[in-house]
């Protein structure tokens, strides 16, 4: 690729980003009383938020709905074109409607807006033209005006859709804070993702999938070797009355053999390491991972609140869950 072409591409990309940064920066001037009232209205409603739009605004509406739902504000997407062909039945008593449009004057919006008003639900216009038909019909106006699109022809929705998206995020984050939404709440709404697992998956959820390697203090070398190899965790706990007194790893066995100690005289007590790293069953898997990293180990012995031996959590268990 000729350098002049590469430089041109870079300049266009930088200019696009600068245009969108300018559009977002201008939004700081539009956080007004209508925005505050819209947040309070949504926060206090017992209904849901119905977000609608058409074209690129509909795509942004879908993302805003997803953000609302994942942060504790029940929301549903309703396509503006489908709404005037039967989907208005989605709207229930006490629902709040957010209609997204750059111009606020498209034919679909002009048809839809009166019907939205007829439902009796409050109408919030997230609009780029505050003197538009939609803005005049709305109960509250959230201004998303942009000076120009990042598109060089000032046609393709670029800066305008970015502004809509950012205003939607601003609404969602304000509502999140109003609700006192915590990391535990986030985990409840994201149980299947890696982020959610970091917030709820406990060691006790992982050890049930593993065998429970254990030997007694007086166990001989043969039993120790069998326990480590058969349970496939590279170690075994040494227990007395179900309490942890030590740990033996495959590394301990290798070091013992290197010393040419007669194996027929070896017991667990002779080669075990004292004070092994343990975690309570209620420990989060992500915290167990932190302990493993800190001490450069791959397994942690797990106990209950009475220090009874329950099993072993291995680094592979955490990797398998996709937490790393």
C-alpha cells in the first residue's frame, strides 16, 4: 500500500474519531431538567421502559434496552414500524416510552407519536431536533443534537447514533445508581458470563467435580503414590480425623526419590509439607485464583467452617469455567 494512501486512511479515521468526540462532548450541555425528570420518572414507575425507533435509531434502541435490563431497569424494544401494525399491545399501564429519532420528523414517527400518546404512558423523546414533531408531542425531551455527522457527506448516521448511545448509557447509569445496583445484583443478571461467574462462583461449586485425594499420617509410599496418581490432581491431602495436617505433591515424591530414601520405610508423615494453603468453601473462585497466583501453586485444599476437609480446587477448574 502506498504511504500516501495509508496516511489518508489514518487521517480520515482520526477525523472521524474527533468528530464523534466533539458530538459526545456537546452532550454535556444537554443534561437539563428534562433529563433529570426522565430519570426520576423511570426510577419511580412500577412498569417497564418501552424503547422504540426506526432505522439506525432502532439498532441503538436495542442496545439501550439491553443495557437497561442488565443493570436492573426492566425494558422492552418495540420497532416503530411494527408498533403501528399491532405491536402497540406491548405497552402496559405504567410503562414509560422512550422514542429515539435523529430528525423527529420521519413519516413513521409522525404516525406513531399520537398513538404512543393515546396509551396514556409518559413519552420521552431522545431526539436530535428539539423543534421536531416528536419533540412537540413528548412529555420530556432528551436532546441528542449533533452539529454534523462524521460521515464526510453529513448523511450516514455516525455522530448522531453515537450521541444517542451515550445518552442511553447516561440514563442507565443514573438509574443504576438510583437503585443502588451492586456487583451482587450484576451477577444475578449475568449468571452465564465470565463477569458474572467472577462475582458468584464459589470454590464449593467447583470441588464437587473432583475426586477427593486423601491419605492418613501413617499411609505408606504405595498408598500415597496410588492416591496421587488415581485422583489426577498432582497432590493429596494428609488428614487426621478429617482435619488437614499436611499435603503431599508429586514434587514431594520426586524430591524424596532423589534422596534415595528407602521407600519401604516412608510414611506420609515423613514427606508431607506442613501448613498447606487452604480456602473456605465459600471463597469465590476468582479469589482462589488470586491465592494460586500469589503462591505459584495450582491446587488449594478446601475446608468448611469447622476446618473439616472437603476437597481440592484446581487451577484447571477455574480455567474451565472461563473466569481467566
